[in-house]
């Protein structure tokens, strides 16, 4: 499998500072499947607080998962395991479950470390960043395995067979109100308290991280984005059309951001489009 991707971020038409941060990278060893790491963070807080919170969150996750993206030790234990499996194919499923659990655990630890770093930054800069925080949505891809982590209301979608499915769940007041039947799903785009979230990095010492696992297949596309994108394009069919009609991930990413700006650009806008080939 191969990954074709692009990332873009824009301040939008209302805000002067872009507090979003994005990161996209992949690594393919000479043998075996590629690794990919894709992260979108939406900073929260006062002057420079959100901007720095999202920066440190992305940098920490990159650092914590860096061993997967270095030439010296890419999938070393996995390669050995695959060699051992040739003698006993019945071991395949247990080993795969172990590897999936190991990767999920490392991702959870990486996000938890990012939370501690954001809290530490706020303590070091109490005047500028006492309320520093950030959302995070990220996808770690190894071959056909996609592990997705989420804290806050930035989202990861999976586009398959012309249908866009939201993989993550928003940790927001309006999402809770939809779940309890107080408002309709479409109201989340216009509700006056739509920007109130109850979970973010930097909020508490212990952060609860949602993890999702997806078995990816050629033809799939992942879309990671901040709320500045999905709030401005409430029609998921329109997002599907933009992605599927684009000549590549870079074009899709650019048009998504342009469309969000044309709809008002009320917040910072970030998107990562990853095509699985």
C-alpha cells in the first residue's frame, strides 16, 4: 500500500493568528508496509496560548513516535515476527493483535505526554498561557491498519465508496446535547455554544483519549480537520465531491480550505487529506 497526502492550514477570514497546527509524514522501509503520521491540533486560550499549545502538542507527538520513522529501526520487531510466522501461520492473528495493541498503547502514551507538555508550558508562562489548551486528532497508519486518536472537536473522517463517515466523536457541549436529544444534529453548526468543548489537552493532568482502529483498503481517503473546516462545510456531500473530484490530495486540501473561507472563514482552517493506494 502507498500513501498520497497533503496538509494545509489557513487563519481564515476573521482571525489574525492561526492557532491551528498540522503535521504529515510517512516512512517506507526497503521491505514492508509504510508508516504514516498525520496530526491536526486546534489551539485554545488567550494571547499566544493556543498557538503554542498546538505547537507543543504536535512536536511532542512527533518526538514520541519518531522511532517508527527512522531508517535504523523501522518495524524491526515486526520484521522478525513475520519471519517466524513463515514456520507457523497459525500464529498470525495473535501476533497481529499484539502489534495492534502495542501501537495503540504507544499512541495513547504519546498523546498523554503531549498533554503533560502543554500543562507544563502553561505553568512556565502563567501570564501569557495560563489557559493554554488544544484539541488533537491524529491518524497513525501502518500498512492497512489505521489507529486514530482524538481529544476535543477536531475530526477524522473516512471516505469509502462515496460515503464520508465521521470516525471520531466530538467532545463538545453540542455533541452531548445531540446525544441526549436536546437539539438536532444539524443544530451543531449554528448553536451559540457550539465552540464549548469539555475535553482538551492542557485541561487536566489526566487526559482521556479516544482510540479507534480502522482496517484501510486501497481507494480509501482519510480527512483530518479542525472545526474551522467542518463547521463551514456542513454538507458532507459537498466535501465528498471536493475530495473525489480533485486530481490529488494537494488539490483536495486546497479546495476544502478555499470553500471554508468562501463560506465565511470564521475560524482557523486546517485539513489533511490522505489517500490510500
